[in-house]
C-alpha cells in the first residue's frame, strides 16, 4: 500500500517530538502493558510481542504518548480494538494517540490532569500538501501531486473503515479545524469535554480517583470544546483548575465542564 509518503509527511502533523526514548514494558502485576513515548514501529512491534508472549493476557494499555505518524497510530488503534483492551492515560495522549488509540479502547480512564489532544487526521491532510510538493522540482510537481492525492485517498479509506468498526464519528479528528478555524490559528490542538466525547461515540470514560477531569497542557495551549457552540481555552503551563475565555483570558465557571 502507498502509505510510506503519508507516514513520513504526517509525522510532523500528528506528533510533537518526544522528550525521551520510547519504552514498552509489562507491568509488575502482568495485567497492563505500559507504552511511554512517541509512537514508533519498533515500539508497536514490542508491544504486540509482549502481549503474544504473556501466558495471562494483559487487559489494559497504559499509554503516555505525544503521538506519531498516521499509520503507526492507526495500526496501534486497530490492534487495541481487536484485543478489546481498556486504555488508561495517566499523563497525556496526543494527536494520533488520541485520534486512534484512545478512541479504540473498550473502556477508557484519564488521569485527573491528563491531556487528551486531538488534531490531524486524513480529512485534514490537504493542509500539508504544499509543504510536501515543495520537496519536488517543478517538472515533477504534477506526478507528486497525483501521488499525494492517491495515497491520501487510500489512507482516508482505511481511516473511515477503522472508525466505522469502532463506532466513532470520524469528524472527531477534524472538528476543531472545521468549527473553530479562527481559534485554531492560535492553538495547535484541541480537546473535548466528556459529554462531547460521548457525542462522538467515545465512552465510557472514568477519571482516576473519581476526580473532576481538567487537562493541564505543559508545552502548548489547548482549545477545550465543551459543547457544539461552547468552548474555552487552557493556557500552557498554567497550574490552575480553571478554564479561560479564549479572547479575554478571564476565568470561566467550571460548571461548563461538569459531566
């Protein structure tokens, strides 16, 4: 399949650079697989091998990942769905991790301040077309444009089949761009309130220690879509249990996030 261009091209679109080398381990109790770091082909294969080798199969994937290329996130999501694993995000699950791994789980758990950041997806791949075409000489532009279109179409079909299989609305990966385009010039990614996630078919979700969930993004601000016409912003690095008005930077009542 012609996914290699998409894999290389969308690594930048769908992931932030990982802070440390990816590690994949089996928990001491043997009931969970722990995936810590950027998605990679090697890490995916190690995860699959650990599961296959386990006499008693782990039932949970604990993941903290900034994301990775489209095909890596989708492959991991397909595997999670196939094995009906629950997914626990103690710290962050961004980009292709949120798009395809968190959505694929049979059950989901978020840490109290865990970041779940969506962006990218094949419906928005056209945003990267010009940067891709810029790599080619003028005489190769037509060929490159056709190849790009063909491979994006192929990848989009695979993505749509995946979302149909897990019962999730594929618009989850592009909703922020389509509904909040002006604000998305300021923020690279967005998240959703728990009721909004349910609207897209993502549930059930529990919060660790039965706390209220409020993400705390460390490096980049995050748009929080509370309802189809309601939103707030989470500024990066601001250690507070408040949601802010994106225009005025004034605190909003937390009641907007109550499930």
